[in-house]
C-alpha cells in the first residue's frame, strides 16, 4: 500500500465524519467536527474499524492513540494530514509512532484536600448492615455481590448507570444471571443506586450523596473502565476521579472503611523488573508504565493510600488478570486471555515468548476479598491475589495442542508479521488488540507484550496474603488440566470457541 500524496486535511475531515456516522448509525450532519471524540463513546472495536478505513485512505496505519490525543475530528484531520506529508517524503509504510505528551503520574496523584475523615464518628468494626459497592455490573463485581450476600446479612447498594432504579435492578440481575450467580432469595437485598462513576458525587446529586453517606457502613470499590486502546486521559474520569468520589463518600457524615480493588499493574514500572515485590512494599516508581489503564490504577491507588494516611480505614486488593469460575468455567469472554487465545487459534499460531499466566480464578479472588475485608487485622494493608503457582504460555499451548487444536509457537517477530498481514478484520479478536500488540511505546521501541515478558516483570509475592488466608478454607485452585478443561468446556459450550 503506497502513501497517498493528494489527500488534504479537508478530505480527511469529510472522510472521518462520514465513517464515524456510519459506525454510530447516525446521519453525517449529526457529526460535529469540533465535538470531543470521547463524547461519541467509541469502543475498541469501533476505533480499530475507523483506523482500518483510515489506513486504506492514507496508505499507512495511523496510531489508534491519535483518536484520543487530538480532541476532535478537525484537529485529528489536520494532524493526519501532517503525518501524511511526513510519510510521503520518505515513502515509509510503517506505523506512526506518535509521541504522547509526557505524563507525570506522581503529579496526577493529588487527593482533594477536603476529603479527610477529620473528627467524624467512625463506623465500629462489626457486621455491616448496608454495603455500598461499585462495579456490580462487571465480572468480578457479580461474584463480589454473590459472596457478600452469602457471607453477610447486609443489603448491597450497587452503583449502576441506568435511566431509573428499575432498569438498574434489571442490569444487575442480568449480570448475575449471565455468570450463573443469581439467587432469587437475595433479590430484595440488592438495591440499585442510579449514578455514574465518572461524574462528580458519583452522578447521584448532593442530597442523595449525603443520604447514601449516612446510610452505608462499608464501601467496596471494584469498578474500573478497562480498555486496551484508551490512553490515560480517556480513562481518568472513571478510574481516577471516580475513586476520588468514592473516597469523598467515605469521609461524609461518618467514616466508613473502603475496600479498594486495585491491580498488580501498579508495579509495571521497569524499576521493579526481576525484583520480588511484597504486599507492604511501596510502589513509588511510575516511570515506564505505558498502558493507560495501568497508569490510572497507579494514580487511583495512590489516592487511596493518601486517604489512608489522613486516617481513613482502607484495605487494598491487587489481583492479576482474573480468569473464570474454577467450578463452572464461566468467564468473561472479553478479557485479554480469552481474546488472545481465540485470536491465536484462528491464526494457527501463538508467539513464542517467555510469558507467565498468573491468572487467578474469579471465585478465589472474590472469596479472598470478602474474607480478608472482614478481618480487623486487614485494615491498612494490601493483599496480592496473584496466583501462587502460575504456568507459562508454553504450557498452555501444549495443553491446547493435546486437545486437538493444530497450533504452533513461532518467533515473536514472525507472529507480529502474521498479525499485520493476515489479521485484517474484526472477525479475529486480535484485530481490536492490534494497538496493544503492535504499538511501540518505550524509549527502546518495545511493544506492550515485550514489556510483559518475564525478564521485564517483577515477581509478585503473595506470601503475606496466603498467610492471612491460612485460617480459612480459601485456596487458589491449581492451573492444571482439570481447570483448563473446565474453562475450555465452557468456552466451547457458550459458542465462543469453534471446535470445527
């Protein structure tokens, strides 16, 4: 594909407006070229479709990150025209490596000074009567609701985006049913709170915010917007500012404990590569964290730590990638592991890389979070829910072969070339992951998978967590043939994997 030399900023602007309208099923005149692109709510798949169409127009694949670094179609079109001019001068058909503005995560980690427990009365550590939970329409959130319903007598107030309470309740119920954890007997204890994590005061208004703050006894904050393409700026309002609003709620009327679901991603800085990271270690290094989601989790957890230093009772839980229920195999088919596996099966090959699958089953994570949250000794601590015995990607591929799939492991560069040349539509899940898999981010021009290779990752210790769980019956299931068979059976039965 050759670089087009006659395409102007005006041509690109018309093209983008027309194709965005088609994607969103709108009329072209409904697209405002000065409107912020985020307001149109593009998801990863739609973004990649738009990038694919731009590639055909321009003769090179622009970085999907451009869709968020430039605020609207007008500004984006101008920048693409400049890229086109630069490319045409050298006839280089490679990807554009867009240098994003330098982001200082430490400077982002500033908690509103008004969020402070002060001399407010504290909720005594006892059985909560009313629990506030975010993320109830997500995968982990469904299992947290189930576990809280079983292990406590509390009513669960769930933040949910909906037109009204009836729709909110319906969304929560459908999500629990989707993962086979709905029980009719608990129906009356699940109470929707219509709001929005990305809005001030969680989008519920000042009066309702105060009423909620007065009523609930404990907060579980597990909601986060996860997207493999979005940069920090597109995720900040939900993941960072949303966390700040949750902390604000905890410091209103009475001081309520906050149980925050963070991520092991807070240790993605190269400064931790090859080092053992324990639960109580500081995560002061942020340089070299390139994935937007990981950046927001680093900042959000810093806000939680600051609130803890001000006197708010906080507990932090850091899971890795979360896999399916170890008993039923039911999983989130849109998570990275499943999308990657399905895409590689369609390609017929996996990259031959030293990558460890440290995934933890969702039932282990949810049980561990709820159990640990009910121990008074957990306040002020962090817990790693990393799998204590991860397996390598090679082990997974060998098991897949034994199941009858004709797949091979090929050198990473060769696999990337296959991805570029042969994965050209959303029919393969890897298409929407191409920015994540191909974009070169660091000073060393490494891709995200390069940065996740075992040699560049820390060793996440979960020994303190295992010790804290020792008094319970909660044990992380071994990643063995039995567990993998359980997962595979579900993925086939659900139609996600085609055995033909």
